[in-house]
C-alpha cells in the first residue's frame, strides 16, 4: 500500500492577508441599481430574471456591482459611454451654425448626476429641444459619416442637428433603454414608450427603432397628454358644424367614423369627443394599437397580437362588458369592421377612424371591404373627414396678395370670388424657424347619414 504523505501544518501564528477593497467594485442595492439604470423596479426585475443583469444575494437581499451595471449599459459597445461630452456639444452647435439655426440649449451639468455620460445629456437635450420647438416627431437617421437629427414641426421635417457617426449607436441604445426595449437586439424593429414631464405637462414619447444599412434609426413620436382636454371648440370647427357633430355624439347608438390621412389629427378629434362624453353615468371602453392618450374613468385596452388579443377579439369581449361607448382605433380588417357595425346596431355608440380622404369615400370603402350595404346603412350615423393645415406665424405675418393665376384657380375650384379677400403670409422669424408658419388648425367635412342617404346606401 502507498503511504499517504502528511499535509504540512498551517502556521497558526501566520494570519491570512486581508484583501484590499476594490473601490471600483462599488456595491448597490436593488433600488440604487434601478435608479442608476434609470428604469422602474419591474423592468429591472425582468432583466434580472432574464439573466441580462448580474447580481448576488447578501442574505435575502440582492446586491449589484457598479462595474457590472456599466458593462450592461455598454453591451460590448465601448462608444456607449465613451463619447466626449465637449466634442459632441461643439459638433452639434457647429452643425446648427452652419445651417443658420440658433444654438441649442445644452442640458447643464448641475442638472445631471456625475455618473451620467455625454450620451444621456445628448438624448435629454434633443428631447427637450424638440419639445421647445413644438415638434410632433423626432427622426434620427444614420449616414455613413454622421447622424442626422430632424424634427417634424407643423407637418414638415426640419433639420435640427448633425452628430458624429460614433455617437449614433449609443444614442439609439439610450432611447431603447429609456423605452424599456431590448438594447441587445439590433436586427429587428422594436417599439417602446417613454414618459416625460416638461413644464408641468405630461408627454408620452413613442419610440420605434429600425435597423438600416448604416445602423439603427430611431423615430420618436411626441404625444401631449393635455391635447385631448382642449375641447372641440378649439379644433377649428365652425359653430354650425360643431353643433351638428355634437348632435351626432349625443345619439345613444350608431357608428361615427373620423377619416383622413395619417397625421391628420383623427385621434385628437376622437379623444376630444370622448372627453366631452365622459361621465360616471357612461361606461367607455377603447381598443387601440397602441393606446396613445390616457383618459380617466375609462377602460383602455392595448392590442397584443403575440398573446392573441386582436381588435376583433376585444370587440366581441366588449359587448359582454355592458359598455355604452366603444372607441376602436381603426378599421383594418373585415372582421373588426363587421363587429363595429354589429355593436352599433345592438345599442352602442361606436367611434372609430379610417383612412379615406373624404367623407363619401368611407361608405364606398366599407362596402368594398365586403360588408353588406343594408348593414352599413343601418349602423352608420355620421362621417367626419378632416385635414390639418398650417397657419401663418403670428409674430411675422403680414398682408400679402396672391398671384392672379392662383386666384383664378381658387375661383374655379371653389366658385368663390376671392378678389377682395384679405390674405396674409409669414415672412419668417426666429419664432417660426424662418418658415413663416406656426401652428396648425383643422378643416372638416361632415356627412350626416339621414334617411335619404340610408336608402341610397341600401340600394347601392
């Protein structure tokens, strides 16, 4: 048998050396870690369960190393935190100066935590500048050598700034992080939502990222949650048309369609109508894709196709929820449209949106979708078509005289004699970014479905 070698005895007088604490390995609790990443606790818990964030248990509590959280932010992309703040700010101001734009107000350092990087400051600056400019959308597109940032103001895109190429990926990653999206997924489009408070107003920013040949592009749609509270009288209705539209809204049953191209303000009109009708005596339910505005005392449902929750399924369920008013975000298929008509016939007021450019075309579109004409005639109450038009800037507008050719063309199209009418045009100033326009108003066309029109629809 082999003899076992005796293990050398440890010298009891010799104490083990204590490890010097690593100051870079700062330990955070869960609340501090979530605040460091600027996400909610449920989002942080989900990332932890998915294994995206590393942590360890100290008793019953989770603890996290700061270095691991910074690595999560980088996601193997060092440029995500190593973008020079001063160089980025100078590049932005230089690009705006070269195009005759005023300097952008950079978020000052004293308003930010010391650990916040240049990327966070840049994203906050872009969103704040867009809100100050009353933009409805922010477009961030990558070129081979730079990132172009544009704002859609009053329906028209305006160049805001150009950023260095290396700042593009971390800016998009930051938006994805704020929007509760998967920052490691760069091959597929994603959608998210960011809640922002600016000047005591609540805004929702809907973020969409799309992979392109030069990297991911980001499109942010800005929704002012207070816009649904302005009332129908502020949308641009004439007094007679507003009274007629409110008369159709007062009916307990039927279907009202608001139509117009994308970006024509249909959702704002629908929610302004809902806000007018909203009361404790009425049960209001909505199904949208996605829910854009939040209205108190209503049941709002978001479409979730992955889980099988479609508009058609939600409508069938709503009928069993004893609703008085149903809002459907849009009629995109035959089943949804048929369910809306059935709900309108069975004693509910249904509000919905479509895309035809004028009111009579809605009736044609419903029949072309395969719906029975008698069903359309029995349920349709009114169709409101609308457009948004820009207004002359109140700070620089002045009297103007159109050309004789334009006046002649307007007379041919409208039959109105505009030779003695007063016209105004904006000259362009800093308030309107030298465009001559500031703000938009809506123009409407209202078709009330009376007995004569019902007979025409039913007979084809």
